């Protein structure tokens, strides 16, 4: 379908080159997102106090990547932002 539409533009080879460049960039972004997500998940599995910064970066990259990523990324941001706020402003217990 894309090739059929490219026959109607003045310079199809430039547009196809831009399309390939954009696809290559998207693939690199998805690979980086996967690596950061696996590192954040490993951090959560290994320690009781996971690396929140890595999880927030993974959540942001998830938000950038698409509809399912938006849902997971927003959930991650809500969980880790609220935990960070609770830990930072924890009141002393009365016990």
C-alpha cells in the first residue's frame, strides 16, 4: 500500500529513505525500552528496595511506545511516585 502511494509523489526515493530512517529509529527505541524494562524488573526481583529511578525511566519509555505501554507506564508512575512520596515524607509511628 505504501509503495502504491509513493508513485504519486514527486520524489518517492527521498520519502522511502525517510520512512526507513524513522522505522530504524523506532526499532532502536523499542530495544532500549526493552533493555531498561528488563533491568528495572531484575532490580525489583533482586532487592527489597528496587531502583525507583530505573523503574520510572522504564515507565516513561513505556508511555512513549504505544497504547499498552501507556497503560503500563502510567501504572508504574503512579505506584513508584506514590511510594517515593510515602518514603520521603513518612511520619514517625506512635508505637
